[in-house]
């Protein structure tokens, strides 16, 4: 029953995405790439991480990125440390397009009568199921830094990634990371 509901919700949200991308001749995969890049932290804004997140081949992601680049919706740049690594980010046009095309209004309307507590419980249950599915399939788990066992809080506004050793600002801890490791009872 839960699986059927999740699948149906996913299909309905993809339909909303498809509608929003129609004017720009974008497919749902293009919108998914833009959404991912809007939420990815500095360790996760690469074509390889995007392919892993979407579960697509490098070739499909490469074609997706070429189209988004030609449309001026993303920017490519070299990594500061390793010049061989290509980093990606939304351009201002991509950011604006994504803002205007997100089906958040439809979702907000659909959930307006559900209590915040019930939404938190549903989010928690679905996050656990997602993490377990990713672990069972030996995939990257992806998740927000602030929920990662490697995130070491330094102050109210700054943290450190225990894996990479870098300082992470408060806003960046809410972004998704390719190196995410779920907190365990011992690390919580």
C-alpha cells in the first residue's frame, strides 16, 4: 500500500514537472538535474554525482548537461583544487527557471490540511525507507550534511565535515551530499 502511494505521488509530481518544462521543451530528467544542482553541496555538484543520484548512465547525464548548458540554465567551472574535476551550478537563468517551474504550489495545496506533526512523521518514515533501499542496493545514500554522522558542529553557524576536513556554513549543511553517511544511534 505504501509503495503504491509513493509511486502514485511520484507520477503526479513528474506530471507537474512535465507541464512546467513543456514551454522550454525540457524533459523531466532535465528538471530533475536542475533540482539536484540547486540542492547539491560543493562535494556533490559533479556530473558523476548527478548520474549516481538520478541512477542514470554517464552518457545520458552528459547529454542532459549539454542541453542545459546550451540553454544557459547551468554553468560549468573547474574545481579550485583539482582542475580535472568539472563542477556544475545553476546559472541565474536556471535558478529563475527552476523557481518559476517548481510544482510547490500543487504540493502545498495538496498538503494544506495535514498537520505538521503528521508530515514530520511521514518524512521520517520515508527517509528511513529511502536510506535502507539505497544501502540494500549498494548505492550512495545522499542526504543533508546536518543529518550526516560526519558533520561536526563547531558553533551555531559553522560545522566541519569529518570526512573532508572542511568547514561548512549553516546553509550548506542543509544541502545534499554524495558522501552522506546516516547517523547511527552511536553517532547521534
